C-alpha cells in the first residue's frame, strides 16, 4: 500500500501545469470519449475512438473527434499503430475548422505487469492538415500513464501528455502547444467494458493569453 501511495504521489507531481501565466484564461469543460479495441486475429488489432468535448462552461459542443487506427502487436507489451483522425473545432469567435491527421503511434509498457503498479507510455507522431489552410503541421505527443490497484479491480489512474510542434505553419506554432494531465479511476463494468471518470487539466499555450481548461472527463473503453 505504501508503494502504491508513493507511486501515485510521484505521478500526481507530474500533473502540475507548465508555468501557467498569471493572466491565463480559464474554462470549464466536459469531455466524453468512447474507445474500442478489436482483436482481428494474429497480431493485428483495430482501434476505434470518438470524443465529444463540451466547452464554454460545458454549454456547447466545441470539438468533435473521430480516430480509427490499425495496430500490430510487436510483443505482448508493445503495439505499433497507423491511423487517421478527423477533428471538428468550433471555437467562440473564430471560424469553425476541419482538421485531418495521419498519425503513427507506439504504445508500450515500461514497468509492472498490468496487475500491480504499472507504468506505460504512448508516443504519437501526427501530420496535421486543416481545410483551407496551407502546410502540414508535424506534432509529437508523449504520454506517460501510471496505474495502481485501489480496491478489488478498481485502479487509480494518473497520466501526463505534452504536445510539441515540430514545425510552424499558419495554424501551428513550434514548441510546446498543449499539456494535458489527468487523475481518476478505472472501474471495470463486466468483462468487456471499463469506465474511467476523472479530472483533466489542459494547458493551452497561445500567442496572447494562455488558457487553462478544467475538465470533467468520462471515458468508456471496450475490448472485443
């Protein structure tokens, strides 16, 4: 129990925003997500994901994301993916955008066996294009996720993920652009489903005032 508490404390230390500006704007969000992992046989898996993000004090749909991918299990703890994402963003004021991404991803286990305290990683490289805008934005995302048993099959979850622009375009700045941090729990619902409620903090680096999103997050994961 002491080791579990120590590991979670270390993970929560990662959940601090990266030097938030004193004048950063703040918003309350609700993010809903649904994911499914489908075993296609052999070492091949299909990943399906949808997200609905309600912004402006959770009063309206500000972003919709659909993200399928095909994966290949390199070994029991490592899977490589190739995927596509469509993202509709409807901010207050600026025009609605439609984004298309191709991405390559490597998911891997760093520590643990998946039953006790376990640390996993996810490296994702994205090529981003916006309709009506020139250029392709290259972006790297690196997630570290710590999980630990709480009671029965319920697990504590904490993860951190910075987003780093590798080049500059008319719609993407170079360097750190986003930083997301999450703390919550994973609750099994039968053999197929897991529910992950929690708090997600998103720090958005902008040319003017930065923004902090305080988000109530709920994810439904399915495995077939």
